[in-house]
C-alpha cells in the first residue's frame, strides 16, 4: 500500500488507515477543502442529510465529502465503537465513497474524521459538528485535514493493549502520550508532503491539564507555529486520554 492514495471521484488524496476513516486528506491541484460547521451539532443522520443537500446545492458530487467532525455523548467500549463505525460507514457506502472489505482486499475509506466526547454540553446521541468537502478553486493553495489521532498504536488488538502508558495520567504519563500523538501527526504530514509550517489550525482534545507541556510544544520551532486550540473533551474510546487533529488552508462556513 502506498503512503497515500488518490480518491479521484472526490478530487482529493488520502492516507489509508482503518475501515472507519482515513488518517488524513489533501485536496488535489485545482481544488481546495471547504468546511461547513454547524452552530449546534446535528444528530448524525440529520448531519448527513444536510451535507447531501448542501453538496447538491453547490453542484458537487456526494463523493466530494472528505472529512467530518463528530461529537459523542460518552466514550465507547471496543465493541460499541466497532458497532457504531459499521453503521457510520454504511452511509458512505451508499454515497459511493466507502468500499467494504472483500476476500483478501481491505476496506477502502478515504474520508477523514475526528470523533470526540465533550466533557460538558455533550449531545444526547452521536452528532455531526462539521463536514468538509472538495471544491474547485482558481488560486491554488495547500488544503488538508488530518484525522483525529489518539494515544494508541494502530493494530487489531483491544485498545487496552495498544494505548500508550495505559492508565497513567501523571504528568510524565501525559507527556509520553502527547509525544506519541505529535509523532503520529508529524508522520501523517510527511505522507502528504507537508510540514507543521503548513498547518493553520491544530486542535487538542483532553480533559487533563496539558499546560505544563504547552511551553515546550509551542516554543519548538518545528512544531505548531500557529498556535493550539484545546477542547475540553475525551477521545472516543474508553482508556484513551489525548487526541489531536491538524488542518491547513480549509475555508470555513458557519451554519445556524
């Protein structure tokens, strides 16, 4: 498998990852990414219906759908997360975006995603906070979104066996977790031929105090040159404590 794959029907390139999402997307030359953010997150199916109507209104195919941000009521256990993800990708399959696994072929899902659980004012059901899609543009620019990445290695094992410094929320434990996620984001940027200098928005998701490490992170000339937004939220699976996502050159539209 290559570092990135082209999703020609969506006019963007993506980093293959797991069946429920890609690790990141980057608009192809001649296109950029545009995001619609809701004033209040919509129940997931309502969010999909709004995205469909919006894409049809602006004359873009459903396959232009490239990324979404979800908000969940609380963290999933492993099986609950798998069950939810199977329901989620069914909509992408109906739109001609997701291709399920078949015999020796892995599932193909180019869509990037962040899914987190707000500590306060959480939705009553999994909801869509925003969605992103590709649009043609006259003036070329770098435009990308990296999926939310948490403090766990990729693999088939249960999350408990893959989480970095599992159960350790001490200052040193959190530092180890943050360093792992930073390394993962750096690797994803490289796969898209990007660096941290291309990032225009970096978001962290945790309910733990990360201020002891902010000076170290933000003072590093090779990391996060345009600041960090901290969301008081948990990653989507029980046991995970820290998550980040990164984007650059994405236009934002706000919908009431």
